[in-house]
C-alpha cells in the first residue's frame, strides 16, 4: 500500500514538472534554452568535481602504485649507471677499494603490485 501512494506522488510531481517545462518553453523559448544550458553546465561541473575528489577506484590505485614503482626502478637504474661510470673513470687506491667492498648494500625496497594472479598463461613449453 505504501509503495502505491509513493508511486502516485512521484508520478504527480513528474507530470507537474512536464507541464511547467512546457509552459516555460512556450512563454520564452530562448530563456528556456538558456536556463537548460546553465543547469547542464552546473551539473557537469558538480559531476567532475565529485569525480575528481571522491575516493579513488582500485584501478587508479593500481596505476599509481605502478607509476611509483616504475619511478623508483628508473631512479635505481640511474644511480647504478652513475656509480659504474664514476668507478670506471677514477682509479682508486687499494684502501678505497677495500672500503667499498666492506660497505653493506642498503636493502632493496621492492613494491608488490597486485594483479590478476588467477589468470594463467597458456604457453607452449619447449
């Protein structure tokens, strides 16, 4: 019973809205089109603002994690190539070579990127 009354109320409001739109359109068509355009622009602005500042989807988080890992990897590769270039260009004494060997390497910071692990690749084995 409650659903039936709410359907009548919503239907009545919808019909009144259509009558109002039709009356506004017949009285001033240019003003009506201008109002519709303004409402559409405000609606689009609100939609994009909500979409921009809402919680990020899992796809965006995965993409951000991938970009962060790629940036770290690129930085690490640049550091390694810079170290090898500087080592090959300078000739060190025996003491400096021993110092470099005794230094401990910093632990590798690896980033795990979640992916589709259940999907198995169907490759032919040779």
